[in-house]
C-alpha cells in the first residue's frame, strides 16, 4: 500500500488529506524477460569488445621495454619472436633517452631499415613507438645513445 494526497476545498482553504492506494509490483515474467534482454545485450557488447581486443592483441604481438626496471641499459626482453604481419612496441622505461635503430646489414633482404627505425629520441617514461614486420627473418637493432653500453636487441619474424 502507498499513500497519495487528495485535495479538497473547505471554506476557501485547500485541505490535503492522505489517501490509501494500492501499488502493483511488476510481474516476475516481465522482470525476467527484461533481465534476459539486458544480459543478452551485455553479452553481445562484450563479444564485440573481446573480438576487437583479440584483433588489437594479434596486431601488436610483442612489447619491449627500453631500459630494465633495475636501471640496466638493455632492451627487455632482448629477443622476441613474432609472426609476419605483427608489430612490436617499444616503451620508454628507464635510463632514457632511447631510440630504436635497425642496421640495413642486419635485417632480411627486402626489409626497409629506415622505415622500421625510430631514430628520434624518446625522452619521457611511457613514450612508445611501434613497427610492423612483414618479411620473415632475423632483425637486429640497437639504441643509438647506448650502443657502446651494449643496448641491442633482436626480433625473429616467422
């Protein structure tokens, strides 16, 4: 039961008195149908999201840190293996500035060292660059400012 207000006028003054009314609850089957529809919509949206995530993850097959968490001037991991058509993302971590440079003599024939390289310095934590690899083979690369310290890496494309 719920209360509603009923107004009446007595001697020019408005008097409001509470009145009892009944409220009907929504029938269970209607609620269930609505719940089923909501769950179906959510599942459909989640399915689309999962599919999109799968495409994004397959396109970016590997992530490499520029500088180890402990401060070492290394690519971490130093070697990654991916499939042709996938990308590698390098993310600035510590010990910057860093860059990613491919030597044309240390990549497969037909690959373009200039288009794969990112010679501009990454100067802040979290900055990243990516390259897509379409030609199978081994690719060696280095960080120009830290090449003398041995900061080098390898990508194996299958």
